[in-house]
C-alpha cells in the first residue's frame, strides 16, 4: 500500500540540519522527493547520509548559465519546495517564492531558517543553541549552580524546526486542495522552539514555574522526577509525579522514611534527592530495572545509543531498522492503512541524467549544461 503522501512531488534544495530531516519525513510518508545537490568539488557522488533516504538526487550548479531555468522546470511540476538557506539566497539564484509561485501557483514553498525570514537577526549566522537561547527555553535547562546545559539539537533544529516545517507544509497542501493556491511556509527554529515552550510560559503565568533552574517539577528540581546514578556508574530515570505512582515507587524501593510523605513540600526536595541518590547507589542499573521496569512507578533505565538497539520494548516495536549494515531509527508515526516506509539512500547526483531526461531535455541541452559546468 502506498504511503499517505503518494503522488505528492517535493523538490528539496540540499541544506543542513532540519531541512533534510523534514524532507526525509515526507519521503517516508510516500512523497516523491528530488534533492538538488550542489555540483561542487567534494559533493558530487559523496555517500548520502541516512537522513537522505527515499530521494532521488540531481547535482547541478545553479550559478551556471541555464541551470536556473532547469531548476524552475523541475519546480514547475512540484507540489512542495523545501529550502534551508539564509533569507535572500534563493531570490539571488532566481528561485525565490515570487518567481516560483507565479509559474506554479499551487506550490507550497517551505522555508527553513533559524531566525525567520524577517526581523533584526534574520541575516545573522546561528545554530540550534542560539535559537533556543532566545526563546527562553535554554535558560530552564541544566543545573542551578552552572550555566544552562546545551541539549541535543532536538528542541531547536528537529523539534522547533523540522517538525514545524512539516506541519506547515502539510497544512499548506491541505489548504491548496480547496483553494488551488500554494503559499510560503516561514518556519523558523526560534519560532518553533518558543511555541514548544507554551506550557512552561503558562505555568509561569500561573505562578507554578520558577525561572531558577533545577527548582521546578520537570527541570530536575523534584526528587521524584529526574535521573540517578547507580552502583555501576549507569543511570536510571524516575518520573513518579502522580501521588499513586509516587507511593508505589516508595513501596517498591522499600522506603518508609517519614520525610518522603510530603511529596510537594518543595523546601524538602533537596534533602529527599540526596536520600534517593544514596539509595540508588546501592544497586546496579540492571538490578533496579529488574525491580521497577514495567510497573507504574514511572521508571526506565537510561540507555546509550548502542543499548537502545537491543532493549526488548524497542525491538518488539521495531524502533530501529538496518540499512546497508547500519542500524538507525525506523520511520514514524505508524499509520494503519497507508504505512510509512524508509527508502534507499542515494549518492549525491546519482539520478542527474535520469531526472533531466524526464524533464524533456535534449542531448544537445545536456551537452550545453556540461560545457558550462552546470552538470557533469
């Protein structure tokens, strides 16, 4: 059965970070994705990454004569365009949204940046850490007595960036079915990361969140929500927030200390955390797993990347798959009737001639592009 986006055609201007991840998700869902790779030294025929699965690839230098018109022909037949450059780059290449939407009014033009297409910082360089710093969420992460801890780039690039780009593209495609018109999706990592923090801003407004790190329920301040070191130097995670889950945790761990009876006395949290730190050091991680995993104590062992492959739950759910001998995460989410699938990984420029021939370019036109260095 074809995926849910079967028949949707996507042109992806190759970039880094969240843009290729968004294109991968669309490809997993069945969209036909053509990635435009840069025809420059070191890029052509390079082995593609696993984030590049499910595409075909054309390698072309848009700065060479005739290349822009070829790319516009490619975009003419697309439903979606994805680009992840600084604002203005696509316009300078002659591939900006005004040009593309005039030729293809149904096009959903997805733009992925850090700061957005407008604003004082729009042209400034940056990375995930900078974008989430401005959103307010970075300041809430880490230990109280140290600077904020840089998280993996899941909050910014992937969560605030790629996921919001995919959401905007899907919304644009849905609306285009009714109006017959496309539109520009301005997906900015800073915007998305800020929106992901909505619940925390709400709690702060209600007086339920303190700007001091490690002083709240979900930031490591609460003893019943956090990670602990075990006797073997490995770690476990505890998330027993609800009173019934908290009580079960105490019972299973054999805790009858009266200090633990008042779960929500914040002034006692540092002391309770110290006591739990001592307790969890009495057994290995696997021993705690044997005691607590699968119960309503809200427990899980903290696994590293290699351990995650072999955990029984992950194996039963098929969370990982193998491609060319490499284990990596399988597509998600799961759809019952039109399942998502991971396609093969292509080399940069692997399908250049095939794609150009399908566009109807003649042998003479291909030779002209070669002569000017637009393709090889």
